């Protein structure tokens, strides 16, 4: 076992102790609503997304409603999430694709999900794990990138390459839990500007790479 794999194993054990119930913190009722929420979550907090989707999910019911949505009205509802024009366009175009090409159902295959506007591997991995129970990769968001660099588990900056590195050292059966728990740790302890290293239960396993530069 490599040094990185051994470290990942120890960190994983620590995460299981810290966050045994780690889960997706986006609110949703079905696969389509989760897809919408994850699109909105790009460069935005889950708290803000959940605040926006409360009104959004009441206004639009089902894929067909989004496919026919007026862009200006949809933009107004998601404005607080940032990049609202781009995100509204992605939601509408994805809804039309799901309606026209997938029979109104969010597809359960990575290759199909990646054809939807606004969907990259991060979004697809969330959908596949949460809705379909498929572990096809690791969710790499800003928290995952930051923490896995600090953990010394990757030297990459590209999300796809980071995911590849993690998939080599984290067991496939743990990809879903790893995705949620690392993100939880990033939000609660290992923050971008002021990581609480002195209070971190994972400190003894973490080389704290780049922390002094943050």
C-alpha cells in the first residue's frame, strides 16, 4: 500500500468517527430537483441554494415545467445563487434534453448525464450516488480540492485528475461516504481562510500542505 493510500485509510477512519451520518445537504424531492440544485450549487453554498429552491420548487413542478419556463422569471428566482443567467439557461436546456431525449426521466448513466448542459462529473457523481446508488467516482468540489491537497493525497489542480488520484487510493465502496464527509469537514473545520487545525481530529494524519499560504 502506498503512503497516500495508507494516509487516506487513516483519514477515512477518522471521518467515519466524526461524521457517521454525512449526507448531501441539498434539499430535493426527486432526481430532477437534485439535478437543478446541484447546477445551482456551482460556486454557491448549499444554504443559499436551499433558500432559493424553496420558492423555485413551488413555482415549477416537474421537468416539463422547467422546459417551458420563461428565462427571465427563472433567472429572478435563482439570482441569489450567482451566475444566474448561465444557471437558468443550463436548467432550461437540461430540462428540454431530459424531456426530449430521456422520456422525462433523469438518466442513470454517467455518459448520458454528461450530455446535459451544466453537468460535469461533479454533478453526475452526485446524481448517480444519491438517486441511483451508483459509485462511479468521487465528487470533486472546492472543498474536496482544498482538503485533499492539504491531506497530501493529490498534487493535481484539475478536478478530473484529482478524482482519478482519489479513486486509486479510496476503496470504491467508500466513494460516496468520502465525498460527503470530506465536504462536511471542509465546511465545519478545514475552511479555506482559517482552517481550525488546532482543533482538528485528523491533524495527526494531515501534513497540512499549503495551510500557511492560505
